[in-house]
């Protein structure tokens, strides 16, 4: 594999991760907490309606989790990428 | 000890701490002054970013706003946190890899255009000034209410403190002071929230107590009780939405995209040592922010319940002390319209006329007193409010001074300026900016508050698409980017100016374009920006090869070197 192909593969994988994580980001905030909030409010968890909980609590927890998942995925990918770079040099 | 004495103690201790930290970590080079020598560990940077980000608006105003808006308050909660996901995934790592100091640096190099750079510098300075004036105002309110100091003197003291550590320490001093300020502000926010949660629901964690049962043995859920109380008094149910769905959608998006485009937030990601550290420090920043942002809606619900319980249908002569205290500041107004000596606090759906107006900004500051917490907690909240305002003000002042000394002087006007000269210029610029901001804090033009909210819409409509496309679409060229920014920002600014300043009487949902309020219009401005910049780029010449290489380079994971182009 050449350095260029390697970079391309890295970038493609990165875009895949971005697509999936941003889809989740969109669904919890704009989906659960805005578009379907009244529907989800029919489900009760303790004193919260589920939609209200997503709007004022849940979406924020998921945002934090999404960033750390991305950090983990990219660190793994960086490591993989730099090993394949090194093999190529040898 | 009285509230005032405790406030002096708390504020005094916290100020001494900030000054000590500033002396210990002062800057000696432009690299340290602008970006702390790019040597800040991600957790520390995350904490500093959180303090930088959470302004007087987050600390003092937000829970109050939510407690009056109910579920719709989620536009702020999600809008001011969700942007960090975009930052961490789409912006921070690439800008760190790019490795220069400022947002205008990136825009100018990527779009090989001085026009683009100058537009970006002007936007950055404009956004930062409106923001910083609001912080100084917050400082003034805290001083005048809790320390009985005149607002003017309060602002001058605040200016002095900020001047001292921003001018002396630059980004390095500010970063480490902000870490101290984060600790003060989060402690000050959580202590009363935990106290009140315990008192009202018996649960030590406000985020859970908020959805729990009341501690009065009735077995009723707090939110059900609050909905009941609200409807009884003619307000909307707390957990129901009042804004149109499309408007909530657009406002949330404008705040998120604006967050990701704000220059004082983006610049923080240049201060970390590696690309991977830029990603994780965005994660830490959001984690530290989330601690406050998930507590705020709980505080809002507790405060609202307490307020309705305490003041409604109480005899005016028997109101608690805090009511009188805030009445003298003019932030609570009672007008006994039916002359029965009782306070009728009523919503729009009630037959009875409302007699009470409460400024939303006082809810967090008054909350500990409403819940009858000890005096030291009240003092602590005042110190926390000051920490939030000062840390944000300092970060913004640095953006202003960097924009002037680096982007304008060094890159445009006096290109052969020495490192020493640039550092002196940066300090003078920070000093002048403190004075101007202080002037606006003492004598605010009426529109400051509104302009702050719109800064987000403008950032979303201008910076965000230019930066995103600059990284993710190599074909985007200078003509496309500049025309997109101009269309985005003129449409957004025009819409806002039309409804807020020219014909405010028309500013009701019926007249809005697609039912989108001026607060949310930045999202549509951003869409227009994309719609213009993409076809224009395709119809004009592609960017030169060296710019395409630059894009390839920032995308590839090899670690960025130190970002200094200046010799230290």
C-alpha cells in the first residue's frame, strides 16, 4: 500500500465514523428532543416524560459520550495507520 | 455572619487565588501569549475551555430563563452543548493540525485571500466585543447586589482584575486562571443545587431529584406538582412546549453551529500539544460543561416551584427578606392592581390580573435565599457568578488582542514587526479592549443583550460553512467562500435588524419567514451560505495545488509540529 492509498483509506474510515456518530447526534437532539418530543412524552420514567428528559438531560449525556467514542475510534485508527506507514518504510 | 460579609470573604479569597495563579504562570513569548506555547494537557485545557465558554449568561441567566420557558429552555441546553460534538468531530483536530494561531489565519490561508482574512478578523472582533460587554455587565450586577458597591465601581474592579491577568499572562495565564475559576464556579453552582434537591426531594443528585418524588410525603412527582401549580395560576404546564417545533429546531441549530464557529472557543484547541489531544480536550470541555448544564434544568424546576409556592397569594407585608432586597434593585416589581394587599402572580390564561414582574436574571442569585440556605452559600454563588463572568471576559479579550496584534498588525500592516514589538502590541490591545468593554459594561447600549444572542446566528451563517467546507471539500475556492459568507451574514443580519431594530412591532410568529424567529434565522443563513458557495465554487477556477496540498495535509493524521512560525 502506498502512502497515498493509506491516507485515502484513513480518510474514508474517518468519514464513516463521522457519518454514524453525527447521525446519532442528530437523532437524539433534533429527533427525540424536538420532532418526536410529544410522542415520547407519553412514556414516563419516574417524574420525567421521555421526550422532556431527552430535551433537558439525555441529549447532553449522549453528546459527551459521542465525543469520547470518537476519540477512542480515532486513536485506534491513528495507531493502525502509523503502523502500516512504518511497515511501508521498512 | 451576614450575607454581605460572607460575600466579601468568598469573593476576596477567589480573587486572591486568581492573582496568585496569574503571577505564577505569566507569558514570556508570543507563542505563550497567544496559545500558551501549545503545551496545555487536554484535561486542563478542557476545564479552561469550560470556564471560558460558561459565561455570566450560563451561570446567572440560563436557569432563570429555563424556569420561565419550561421545556422550551432545551434550546439553550442542547444548543450550547451540542456544538461541541461538531467542534470535536469536524473542526478542532483539523485546525490544530493546521497549526496557526487564529481563525482568520485559517480562513486567510485556505482561501488564499486577504479579503477573506479581513472579513474574518472583523467578524471575530465584532462578536467578541458584544460578548465581553455582557460579561462586564454581569460583574456589575453581582457587585451592586451583594456588596452594595456602585455598579460603576464594581465594573472598574472587575476590569482591574481581568486587565491584570489577561495582559500579564496572555493565554498561558488565562488558561491556568480559568482552571481555578472553573473550580470556583462549578462548586458555587452545585452546592446550592444539592442543598435544594435534598430539601425538596430528598435526593442528593439534582439531576435525579428533578425527576423524583417530593420529600413532603405526598408521593407526588416534583414535575407533576410544578405542572399543577403552573396551570392553577394560569401559566402553561411546565413540561409542555410553547414555541413552534420549527422554531425550536432552528434556534437549537443556530446556537449549536454558532458555538462551533465562535473564535474564542476555537482558539482553545490550538493550545494543546497534539491532534489527538485536540479531540479529547473537546470531550473533557463538554464533560465539564455538562456538569453545569444538566444541573441547570433541575435548578430551574426547583426555583420555579419554590417561587410559585412562596410568593403567590402571599400578603405583601409578609414577604421574605430576599423579595424586598431584589425589589430595591428594581428587578422585582409588584403593583397591587386590585388593592387587596396580596401578591397575585398569574399567567396569561388566568382571569385574575398579574401583579408581579420578576426579572429572569435573578433566579439563580436569589435561589439560595428563596430556599433559605445559609448565608455562606449566598456568598459562594456571588463568587461563582464573578468567576463565570471574568473567565469568559478574559478569553474574549485575548481574541480581540490577538486579532489586532497578530491578524491585523503582523499579517497586514507592519509585517516586519519584531516578536517583542508584537507582544507589546498584543498587551496594549488587550488593555484598550478592557477599557472599551468596561465602558460598555457601565453604560450599556440597550441592545447589548440582544446582540449577544445574535452573535451565534452570525457566526453560524458566516464562519461555520467556510471552515467546514475548507476542510471537507477541496474544490471550495476563494470566490465561493467569500460570496457564501457575504450572503449568509447579510441575510442573517438583515433579518435580525429588520425585526429587532427597524420594525420590532412586527416581531411576532405570524410575520416570520416560515415561522422562524430572528434567534433561529442564522440556521437558514447558513443553508443559504452553502447554497451560494457550492455552485459559485464549481463555476469558478479550482483552488491552486498548494492549497489542495494544505487540505490533504490537515486531513492526514501525522502529528502536527509545534504551531510556532515565530521564533521565540
